[in-house]
C-alpha cells in the first residue's frame, strides 16, 4: 500500500489547522479596529508596538481557567457542543482553493459540500443552548435555529446562481470560469450572499443568538475557559472562511489583475478585505430586532435571490455566457 | 481487512446504534440529536458507494433541515415538560410491555425477516454498475429529462403543503381585517 497520499493529506489538513489557528490574530485586529471606530486605541499594554500579544495573553488565561460545567447542565451535550461548533468551521477549508493547485481536496461537489457542512452549526447552537439548561441559553439556541433556517435559503439560492454561470460545483472551476468576476454579472446575487453570510455567521447586526443586552451571552452564557474559546475561535474561523468563499465565488478567488502577484497573495488580499468589511459592518450598525431579521430574510432576500436566479438564466440565454 | 470494509462497519454501527438510541432515549431532544448522528452515518455510507452528491444532500437536507424542524417542534412546546422527559422505565420492562415492546418488536422482526429473505433469494444483478465520476451531472440530467414530471409533481406537492401550513397557522383576526 502506498502511504504517500495519506501522509500528504494529513500534512495538508495540519496546514489548514495552522492557518485557522493563525487567524486568532484577527481577534487583536478586530479589537484595534473597534477601538478606532470608537475613537480609542484598543489594547495597548501587552506587547509592543500596539499590544500585538494581547490575544496570546488571553489565550493563556483561557487555557489556565477551570473547566466549569453547571450542575444542572446536560453534561454530554454541554461538553460536546464546542467541538461540534469548531469541526464544520475547519471542514469548510477543505474545498477552498488558495491557489490554482493549493487546495486540500477539490471536490466536484464543492458548493454543496460547503452548505452541507455549515448547516451543522445549528446543531452546535442547539446542543450548547439546550445543554446549558439556562433560560437565556435556550432562548439563544431557538433564535439561532430560526435565524440560520431563514438565511440558509437565500444563501444557497445565491450560490446556485454562481453555479449556473460557472457550470460546475467545484470551487476551482468556478474561479477558472471568472474571466469577468461574477460580481459584475450578478451584483444582486453578491449583495444577497453577503447579507445572508453575515447573518449565518451570527455577527452584529445579526447576532441575536448571543445578544448581550438581552440574553447575557445567549447560547454560550454558561461556557468559560477553553470551551468558550472554541466558540470564539470558530466564529473567527467562520468569518475568514465566509470571506474566502465570497472572494472565490464573486471576485475571482486567486485570479489577479494588473499586478503580477502570486495567486495565493491575491486570494489572501481579497479574503482579508472582506474580513475587514464584515468587522466594519459589525462596529457601525446596531443590532436588528428578531422580527426585522425574519422579515428581511423571507420578504426581501428570498425574492431578490430568486430574481437573481432569473436574471442569471436570462444572461445565459441571451449572451450565452 | 481492507479499509473500506472497516469504514463500512464503523459507519453502519454508528448508524444503527444511533437509530436505536433515537427510540430508547428518554428526552426528545436527545432523540433528535441521535437522529442527526444516524443521518450522518447514512451520509458516510453514501460516500462509500461513491455517491458524493447524495451524501452532501443527505447532510444538507436531513441534518441541516429535518433536525432544525425538530428543534422548531421543541421550540413550540413547553420547555419544562420536555426537560422532565419520558417516565423512567427499565429496558426489559419496556421491551416486555405490550404497548411499547412486543408489537413493535414483532413488526420489526417481520420486516427484518423480509429484508433478509430478499437479500438471500432475490435475483440481484451480479455486475455492479461502474461508479459515475460525475454523479451530480447525471442526477441533474435524469431529473430534468426522464423524471421531469415526477420531479415537478413532487415540487408542486411541497408547494401545496407549504401554502397549506401558512393558511392553517394564519390567525382569525388577521382575516377579518
């Protein structure tokens, strides 16, 4: 038996884990950005210049904390939920092309794989919220279920329009098909995808599942230490992967223009621009109410996504793209 | 033992074990989560059969949507009632009771007998079909050519069910407005 392919996939998987963990520096970046948006400096004390080591200090603190399990919690659900939250966040990176050949496994069902894997997050919200046996957690879990359900539909529909243009479900083929970035051909589809993706990420203005002014911390109220850090890390991993998917589906992924930079650099530039935009949105807009959230999803995004599919069909029919 | 057989055995053990726990779990929420685990196992079995599209759809529809529907059902119930769970009963007691145990057991045994009989004596095609490199394309083509009418009928039925659900949950005072 030839062990090389197996070893190679293990190395690639480890590289992905390293990449995801390296994104923990985004926690510091976000705190600095939030500071700037609010006319203050953000973390300054740990590490020079500009408190760059703050995240590491926080991580050591979280690691050394006691692993508290509430007495009335349903123990297994409570303990497993952070892992169930982190796993899909990692799995998504499997199909994202960082460069023409820099992809762990270019599945020919890439787009469906992404939506299938991300749908697991409902389970983790439910497990943590219900397992904590705390009324705020349960409310957070229910809100998360309603929200993810409503925004999954426009998200998948706007991805379908991209697949229609590219004629393939593989992300690498989608990148190769974009001699014109798809955002030019379907701006509506991109807007729908962006809003739905931010909602799926559970970030402000759509962070109703952990709305701290109403629900303490929602589904992760009872978590502390490393288990809480897993929720936090998976939020950042998901933010980066959502940005990477946006860059891949609508902005030509690793394709460059004008400057002759390596494809990986192009991909990372595009991805982190979206990460910044998502942070920008978070620190600018106030949180929506639950009724506004559901109305936006079902009454605006869903029709717009369907319109976008019709428009894409028209494009294909008239211009033979 | 080859790797595929090992994977098959693990996956089918997970699927069957989870399915068993779905019925015997004391809390409906645990049953829902075991159901999700069982679906994941089935998706793994699809992958072993080279049906990657089916596996992804299995995850998307069953784990993503059906389990969420169960969470909605929990959401619409009294939380305290669900937290109490079903009355605690011993395993054998439940198996031997007429209402929970004997009749379902007999039905399940009969079904298993039929399946085993079919497996042993039915006339199966001896040659397995070669794995399709692009199952998505073939499924799409089959759906929009050979099976177009059943496909459309199914979507119409779903649409009717959806509209029906909306009409049923509409409040009276909304209509009088």
